[in-house]
């Protein structure tokens, strides 16, 4: 990956992160790192890239604006195990704490990013127990054993199951209620039998959870709130 700065005809700067891949087309993504991500075919030359950028300047500007909006909305609440909690910064507290209904307390630090980073690591650690324990539980219940069970930091999925690599659950599901987590675990485990999303697959999922529809709705409704940025800028 390389960083790249594109200057528009008006002289505005657009910060890009280039990712080379084997696809044939170019994909633009907004992301929380403060840069637009551009996936481009590996065979693209510098000239071809510059040409493409200037041909698609308006489109890039639209994405860039959306990117800026994304960064200006920072969470003041955090979803944790299905509940939405406020978080406050305290001068006396030394490490991130969770005070039940009162929410999260973050220490006041010289380094402004620090408490927030600590909160993210705290949540990721909680996610290890909360999510993987549940996945192991359902793996036993259904008698389906993936080759491995881990968490992922991916931005585009809640879970993934591949016969060769096993199951990965998104750590951000730590914000979801247990019955939603259960649904995702069951969904991924059932992929060990059916790799597709055909009728037989859904039949199997529904045999083990009554929450398929409501869980999918919940994720649609609250999913983006669970995707709190890993860094603040
Ligand atoms: Zn699936």
C-alpha cells in the first residue's frame, strides 16, 4: 500500500491510499484512516493512474466529502454486549474502566489518543472471551468443528467461514447482544455444511436459532454504530 496525494484542478488535496490488486477495475472506498482507499489493477502505470484520477475528479471529490463527514462524527457512546453506554474522561482514573450502567470511564492522558486506543484494546480483549466462547459453545452444540476460530478486524463482514481456514468473527460484534452473536456463530458454522446461502443453508440455520430475521435486522440497524473507528484523527 502506498499513500498518494491527488491535487484537483481547483487545487484541493485529496489523500489517497493506493492498494494494488489483480482486479480489472478501480474501486474507491471511504475509510476511517483519513484517506480514500483506491484499489487499482497491478498493471496500471503511473501515467494511466494520473489520467484516471483527472478523468474522475468529480467522483473523487464526492467520495472525499463523504470521507470528511465520516471523520467528523465521533462516538460519544459505545455499544457493549447489546447496550449503548456513554463514555466520560476522568482525571483520576488511570485505566479504562466499565462501570455498568454508568458507562465507560477513560483516563485523562497527555496523549489525547491514548485513552481512546486503550478503550479499543479493552473492547478487543473482551471480544476474545465474549465471542469465541460463544462460537466454541455452538461448535459443540452443532457438532461442527472448524479448523480454527479467531477474531478479525475486517471492515466488511461480521463473520466468515472457509473450510481451509476456519471461522473468523468480527471483534466489533462485542457490541451486539448475545442472541445476535449466537446467530452469527450459527450462520458461520452452518457454512461448514453448505458453502452457499441456498434454501438448505437457511433451513439449517433456522433449525438452531429462532432469531435469524431479527438478528439480521439488528445488525442492519446498529451495525454502523458498532464500527467505531480504531483510531481518532
Ligand atoms: Zn454466510
